[in-house]
C-alpha cells in the first residue's frame, strides 16, 4: 500500500514557490480574515501564516470580534479587495452564527479569492474555465498526480456534498484530462445502500466528518482512499486526551487498498500548499508576470 504523503509534497511545492520568489522585490500578499475565536480556525490560520513565511509570501491577519456585523465584515473584505498590496484574500470558515458565508464571499474581488469559493469562480470551475480551484479538492488531485494515479475512466465516489470539498471535487474529477475524465458519484446523509456504492469505487474521497466511518468492508480491494476527515477521538494515552483520526478506519486497509492518505499528514498539508499556489498565481495575474517556465 502506498501512503500518499501530503507533508512531503507540500514541502516541495512551498520550496518551488520560495525559489520562484527569491529574487523578487515585490512579494505576493495574502490577507487572512478571521471572525471570532473558534479554536480550530486559529490553528489553521497559524499553519497558513507559517506556510507564508516559508515561501516569502507576505501575510496579514485581520481578526474581527465575534459580534462583528455582516456590514462590517463585508466592508473589510471590500477594502482588502481594493488594496494593491493584497493579492489574495482568505475568509476563514466557518463564520459565527448570524453571518452569511455567501454574502461575505460575494463582497470579495473574485480575482483575489484564493479559496475559489466566490460565485464567479465557482461558475468558472463549472464551465472548466481558468479560475482558482478550491484548495482541498485541488490538493487531492495534486496528490494523485504526484503518484501517477490517473482517474480517467475510473469510478470515483465522494462521501460528502459540501461546497468546500464534495461538490468542487466532483467537478475537478469530471474535467477533461488524465486526472479527470472519471465517472463520479456523490453520496450524502440521504443516500441509500451506501456500502454498495462505495464498494464500486476505484477512488474513494471521504469528507463527511465522522471518525472511522469508512471501514474495510465498504471498500473494494485495490481502491485508492483520500481521507479528508479530521476528527478528535478520545485517547487516554495522549497528553491532550485525544488523537486526530480521519473518516476512514485504517485497520485492515494495508494490503487491501492500493493507496491511501494518512490522517494527519495527508490531505491537510495539501490544502495549505494549494492555498500558497493560488496566492502565487493570483499575484502573477494581477502584476502581469509570466510563470518562470513561460
């Protein structure tokens, strides 16, 4: 079984961006907007800012209070959109109750939307036109590409229909190239005979947020598993009292599947790598620069 090492691939991608920016006086700028004090969001933001420091991308963290109004949030996003030193804007989700994700995303300049969630960019994704690809699905495709695991003609089953992972991942797997051209099925909480569907899959993407939901009996022998889940499971042996696990139960998978991502260390690092790549490419577009190989 091949372990799809997201950390190693992330490090190579970040090193490539750092090399491309090494002699640039004007660096790309990424603004991360956080509303409230969600602990998980704070961890993710620290990791993103750390990745910026490794690449040379300038980072700015705008932290708004829990009681921030929709109007105030939208105003800040519009101001960042007009700032010429900011080339990418990331709105950390989820937002506190009462704030609209979609309204906030629409306040962004789509050229600076490095998460790929602006309605304009999602529409371009649907049309297979150039636009920032949502980071987690794009990171999944990059992991497959790095190991030469083509999806053309294969059956891909995605567990989860979120706008962050499930829906855009389906669109990427349908695009016309060797890491697309798949037959895609999306499953969700209302899907019937779930195990029958998952056992058909050549490639399984688990993104439902349920610890160890997917077990060996639900997986065809030789399949590839991409585990997006990050869940806390009680573990008295750990100082924290818990450990992080995915949506897939790894027990019995070695020797049964051909490849899978570990949790942690698989898809998560690739999400950050793709965010850095999207920011770098947004900077290239906005400043009229060509890619180094062009």
